[in-house]
């Protein structure tokens, strides 16, 4: 373990801008998000994720937001464990009918003011699952949506950009 | 398995089934087959319906051959096998929910995927409208003090999929866990009906996003078997390469997440970085981080460029250095081992009985890997170790996954060496005017995915069945948690990492 800790101390943080196109894109998005979140939120926004029938692909990319490359928390955006602690609900999936009530109750349990971000093509219009007897077909069919982030799944940069848009224009 | 051999020689053969034979059998032969499976002569790979008949895919232990038997259900029922072979139970319940076919004699008549929310009953066979208010569900009761029940879910505390867990606990100790799944049921089997192959492939790739490559491959194999399509060699190798990348990404991510659930975030951070590098490499190589829709019936939809190959080789060399370090870090951290060793023990008998695939089965002594047997191209030409263990605890499952990551790294290296130039796709033949069937078994990171398709005269899908490995793993989580403390559930659950979406379909 010592090795890893020492290595951690000596190495440059991964979140530092690096020459590759990818990392430059992150750095740019990161600056914009940091700026917006400082101005508007004093750097604190709590997000609660609800999977309303996703294939779990969107969850994988949401998870990636927490890795050292994207490090969502440095912007003051935190994923929290309960809707009672949340300002933003991040919803994925085509809203299966079996999840509808759970989603509505989670929404009801989130204190005002609150915002809903629908993530992925499924959450937008049901994606490939549109038209199924088992799906509502869009998050907006169940609860009001403030912002859509499209993609199947949207990659972490797209997610970060979405959050900038949310913080900038809605909050 | 005698009953399977008999069925195959006496039953009515369905001509168009490839690559494995399918036979229509009677009531008695059906039950004989289940009995032999229950005695350990074979594995029940899957049990499903097409709306009219019920099918069972069986892996015969003796011959290592797969066969499919079919029972016709003109009266809307067939004999339940769950009393002899419990793994059949949830399949039978799901068949009833979707197609209304009754498993006669089943002891559990509760609905499984149907929560009474669809507004219809049996959507697969003449849907009947009904109220969508939700059905009550009878969980097994916790009888008498000091037992109490803890309901958890469907919405969980982390960024994970939804499902309900009902714990009966004695103080801190879990006496029983009962799962209720189906929350993310999307009706995929029905969406498949009449779907053109291209759309069907996209759907298959979204049954469980973390296994999108494996699902796309399984679906492609079924179509290629049914239509007798030869896939170009470059495509075969690229597919396998994607599948191994997917395996590495998932194993690495999950090992980190397991350690994180034991509050060891250092490992989580490092695994997260490596996983991200794998995903970026996947995007550079194939244009999508999860490699969705890159495998299509007939071949692949993305080529590996020289630049992609360089990136991939760089990843291999980096991961090759990191993985042994991770293994040391994991093995040397005693506070972590304190949580994982001995926790969530899955008895080998249960793994065998359920035909439990993947690292869960392999950590409990069931050394099955679909890449080896029944096997599919190109794996026969590579020698690679498959992870193995017998301890059956969280720790063993982690080690098996480490071993598999190492094996996959070597495999990719070898595949790159042998990658020939050449075409990427064999065009699908025009619709043949006949009904054709294909089946496949593909090893995803989680275990073997069974897929079956019937293609109609027009060339579109008539029926498709996709069985996630989780079907045979979820029930075992209920067994593995027994006697552990409630607070260890997240750790155990992560060490299984079953797919909700893959199961609920
Ligand atoms: S948008 Fe795509 S990745 Fe996200 S849940 Fe839907 S199918 Fe899965």
C-alpha cells in the first residue's frame, strides 16, 4: 500500500490538463462548470440518481464521473444517498411501468426547489424501448424534466456539459 | 444424459434448428429430463417460451453437447419441474407472466416480472387489459420474535439498479433474504417480435449495458447459425478482442467497487483510473466507450486502425504492469481481507445445481467457461487459463476476476498478433422464405449468456430469447447472504454483481 500512497504523492493529478485532445476537453468543460457552480451555488449541489429502467449503460458513465479524470465532487456536485438530501434528480431509463411509482415517490420525497435531469436517449423518448407495453417511454411522462442529456449512453464529458447548462440556465 | 439422447432419437426433430438440435417431446420425457438434470447429469441452460410451446436448453455433462427439448402446450399448460429442480422456478413464473402458460404443479404461484402495473396481463399471448394499480406481493413471513424484517429498495442508496430485498434478520444476522425483481422489465422479448435484424441487434445490445458486447455477440451468433453465415476471420478476432476488453473493463471496475464497499477507497481510485483508460481505448479503437452496436450479425461495424492498435498495445502494457500491483495491494491489505475472506460463502453444490456461470461459479469450484466448451471461434486456437477457486467467498470471487483480467490481457495480445487483413462483414443473405432457428452460448464477463432466435420467412425476428447469467446467480445470492450480517450485504451483492436489467429484460 505504501507504494501506492507514495506514487499518489509524487504523480501529477490526473485531473490536471494534459496535451491530449480528450483531457483538454475535460479541462475546458471543468473550468466552465467550476465557474458556474461557484457563481450560482457556492459550490454545493446534491444529486440523487434514480434508475427508472435503464439498461445500466447510463449508470456506468455516471459512475465514471467520480473517477479521477472527471472528479465531479471538485465542482461541489455530490451524488447523495437519499432524495431527501438532493437538489437534483438524475433519472435514467425509459421509465418502466414497474418503476413508475418508485420514481414518483422519489420525486415527491425531494425537497423544493428541485430540478430533474433526464439522462440518455431512453429517458428522453424511450430510446430503443419506445412503444413497449412495459414502459412509459420518457421521464417527462412521469415527472417534470428540466434538462435532457442525450446519448446512448452520454459520455462523461456530455454529462459534465449538461450540468453546466443546468447550473447556468436553470438554477 | 440418457433422457436427452432418447429425446433426440425418439422425439420429433425440428429441422431448422442450428447449431443444436431441437426436439419436441411428450410430458413424460420432459419430466425425465428435468429429473436427470436435478440429479446432476446436465445443466438447465434456460427455460423459455415462444408463446405456444415451452423450450428447455440442456447441457449434457457426459457428451458436453447441448440439446433443446420442447413441450407443446395446446391447453395452455405444461408440467412444472421446479419441485425437482428449483432453478426452473423463476423461469416458470416469468413464462406465466408473459405468455400465460401455466406450470402445472408449481408451488409458487406469485407473479414474478408482472407487478400488476402494465395495464395488461400476459402481454405475449393475447393481452388482457387489467387495472394497473399494482399487485400485492406475499413475501415469506418472519415468524416469531426475535426475527424482524428489513425492506430495502427498489430505489437503493447508491448509483445502482433497482430491485427489492426483504431481509429477515435476527439482530444483525441475516436469517433469510428474499428478492423481488422485475422493476426494470422493459418487454424486450415482445419488442423483438417482427423486428428487422438490425434493430433486434441493437435491442440485444441493450439488455444489459455492461455486457453489450457479449449480448451483441450472442445475438449475432444465433443469426449466423440460423442463416448459415460465415463471418470473416478479421471480424471474428475483432469481436473476441472487444469481448475481452469488455471483460477487463468490468472486472477492474468491479474489483475497485468491491473494495470501496469494504471502505478501501485507494483501490477503487486506481481501478477507476484503469477502467477509464480501457474505455477510452475502446473509443479510440472502435468509436464507442462501451463498444455498443459494434458487433452486428455477419461481422463487425468498426475496424481497428493502426492508431487504434498502438493505443491498445499501450493499454496492454500499462495494465500488464498495474494488475500485479493491484493484486499485491489487495492481497497485502489485511483490513480488507478481514472483510472479504469468509464472507458470502456460496456452497459448491449450489453453484453446480444452478449451473451458475462466470466468476461466481468458478470461485465455487464450477469450472465452466463457454469460450472453452461448447466453445466458439476464435478461442479454440488460444490456450488461456480460466480463473478457478473453491473457497466460494467474496475473496475467492475477487481473485478469480484478477486471474481473468490477466488471461484476457494475454488473449488480446495474441489476437493482435494473429489479426489478418480482410473484410469485416459478410452480408446477410436475402430472406430465404423459410423459418429458421439459431442458438448460442457466449461467455460475457458475468458468465454464459444463452441466446435463441427464430427468424421468420420475411427475414425479420419472429421470436428471440436472451437469458442473462444473472437468472441463475440471483437465487444464489439469497443463499450466500445467510448467516452474514446485514451491513455486509452491499459488499456481497457487489461481489456477485448480478444484472437487474439483464434479468428483468
Ligand atoms: S440511453 Fe442507452 S445506455 Fe442509457 S439506459 Fe438507454 S439504452 Fe442504456
